[in-house]
């Protein structure tokens, strides 16, 4: 089963940018399909593979910062090829 996950990672501290960059670089290195925009990062792939990577990388990211938020939306389908029709 393929999924699409949208992540918005928000460290609540002054040095937030370095934490976001590090998190995205780790996701890029995972081998999963990753799309980025200014507001979120999207991850696409097999459910088990995506969740395994996210479980590990979210834990590491949270351990490296004092406070933060992570918003996550999961869709049951691979939406990586989506293009608006309007």
C-alpha cells in the first residue's frame, strides 16, 4: 500500500532553520520520493518504508531540539504525480 505524507516541521526555538534543513536532508537521503515547497515537505512511498523512516527521523529531530511541532497528514495513495487541472 502506497501513501503520501505531508510534513510541516516547526522547531520552536531561535535556531530553527538548521533543524529543518537537517531533517529534510535526512529525508532526501532515505531513498524515498520527496517533494518540497516553502510550507511543507511531502514524502511518498510504501507505507511500511515511509513510516519506518519517519519514525526514526522524527525521533532524532525531536531529540536534537528543545521544543517543536510536527504536523503530519497521511493520504492512502501515492500523490507524487499530482498536477492541478485548473
